[in-house]
């Protein structure tokens, strides 16, 4: 699996949760009390509830269904139904991640962010495949994260954010209209 941008660093606020996606994987992205940004599969290992519906308590993320608490490394540190007992042998599915150039990068395998940095643009969702979009864009100014087979998110860098956004919006309209 490749490394993809999954969020803008500025959008991952302390005590907040950001939902994201990387190909077919639903993600929860959060900043811990340490200041580190974490990218996990958006699924509790207990009952598969969305962790993004839970709470970021800084030092831990809390599952919304049974209140399980997960430390920043993904391990279970508190199960309310067991008197607060931890289960370090149980963990959320944690992805390799890094923050560089204003972007949050993630990978299910080896993390390789490269030298993509600059003024980050607001991401734009395209309702067409990543391959179709990639054929139209400059790879030195854009990165594309697949959202399944028929959609993707485009992240870009450009000092002229408004002009770049207008160009991407026009491209999206043209590609989506073509089907």
C-alpha cells in the first residue's frame, strides 16, 4: 500500500476528531496530549463502532459504545465494564503516520512522505477515479488519495490558493460531467 495524504495538519485540532479515508479504509485522525497526530482505522476492535463518534480526551481516545479508552499508541487502557482494567494485548488498528509540509500522511505499510511541501490548499473531493484525475494534474503540485474505486480526494500546494482552487473545481466539473 502507498502513502497518502489524509488530512491537513491545521484541521486536526486538540481534543477534536477528524474523519478521513484512504482507499477503502475509513479513518479517524486525532491529536493527542503529546501533540502527535494519530491515524487509526475508524473501528473499535470490540464491537466495530466508529471511534470518530467517540471523544478525544487528549491522553486517550474514548469509544462511544462501551467507553473503552485507547492510549495514543492504540492499546486499550480502560474498560469500564471491568472496573477500569486495561488490556494492552488489544489495540486499535494504528497506521503509520507523519505530519510534514502541513499535511497528515498515512500508510498501512512503509511511510514515505517525500518532499511535497508548500502552502497547502483546501482538499477537494472528486467523484471520479484517482487514475482519471491523476492524468490531468501536475504531480509536483498535487497528491491524490483514492476513496475507493470511483472517487478520490485531491490535495495541492500553490501560492495562489484561489486560482488553484478555481482550476481544480473546473477540472472536477469537467471530469464528473464526462462520467
